[in-house]
C-alpha cells in the first residue's frame, strides 16, 4: 500500500482508506474517493489532477498524503 501522492502520471490505483478528519473523508467519498474505487493520477504535484470515473478533480498534495491506495502493477 502507498499514498496517492506517490503515484506517477497515468498510474492507476484503488482507494484503500483515508487518514484524516471525518468531515473531509465524507466529502472525498462524495467525490468518489472511497474504498475500492478506481482512480488515475493524471497530473501529479502540489495541485494534482486525478481521474475518477468520467470526472477529473484537482486535489492539494496535503490531502493526497492522507489517502492510502493500492497500485495496479
């Protein structure tokens, strides 16, 4: 398991868990960042862009560092 902030461009992973406050975790789940969901790193960095389904979202690196994911090989 690794953190979402460690994914490289175009790498895919499944969300495992969020390590942070409940309110933020709920909001992220509403966006599609919930356990078992497939995500793709489109643009890594301080203001990363990730793909979830047909959507794209910009997320700050400090939040990415709290999301554990399982990378696809």
